[in-house]
C-alpha cells in the first residue's frame, strides 16, 4: 500500500490482533544473553505470516505520512523493511558500531547489560527535513531507541513516531524517549 492511500482499518482492532499474535508466539528465555536478563524471542511472531503482517500493519498506521522508515539493528531491520514496503517509502538500517564505512554519525548508549553504539551514514542519504518512523523490537531501558532517535535528529531529520513490539514498562524506558509519539503493541 502506498503512503498516500487512506487506511480504513480500525486502530483498536488492528492493535488487538497484533497483540494477540505477539503474546501467543513470543518465546521467553531467562538468563540470556547474560544472567538476570529475560530475552523475548520474537522470531516465531515474524515467522508466522499473519502475525508478522498484523505487526507491520500496526506499525505502518503509527506514521502513515513518514518519508522514511528506520529499523534498529537487528530485528528492527525486518520490521523496517516490511513497514517501508507497506508505506511505499525507503528504509534505513540503524547499525551497530563498526558495520558501516565512514563517515558515520554515531551515538553511544547504555543498555540493561552493558553499553554499545549505533551508527547511520553521514552522507549518501539525504536525511535533513525527512520525517522518520523509527522501529525496534523491544523497549527495555530505552537507551537503544533514544540513541537511534538522536542519530536522525543530529542529521536534521524529524522523528514522526517510534514503535516497538514489546515494552517492558517496569524498566521505564519510555521516560528516556523524546516528545515523539511512541507506540508499543504489548506492554509488560
């Protein structure tokens, strides 16, 4: 569907359908990747055609007027590409440090089990003035999503909205986000 076509889906029904698929199909792994962390494996959600489609439709409705979709390394790449196809836009992969040739724009951040850095190209993609829909799989402590948003703002883009599949509310990651709308399909 093109970004210029009207969507007549009911937002509540669409989100409820996506939430049901996520709750039904997510696999949980305790003490992964480190002791004390509970990992949400969304691979089964993405592997089921209907589950994946409901997530993509839900995310596409978050910013139907976005110029560009950005997916955060690595599961966000799947989400970003799918939503960009639904909206008829391009997609940018927000990469882990060292995966892109220079020049890059980089942001370091902390996460629940360490620290890391994200990067986007500093040239080759015109970002100034573009409205970006930012996607990731899980919002935990909020560092990853906030760092990704900072990358685009530093490049002159506007975050039209952000969306995640799962939000771990008890880690208060939402408080670290900017003033852009933030959607989560399932909040725990």
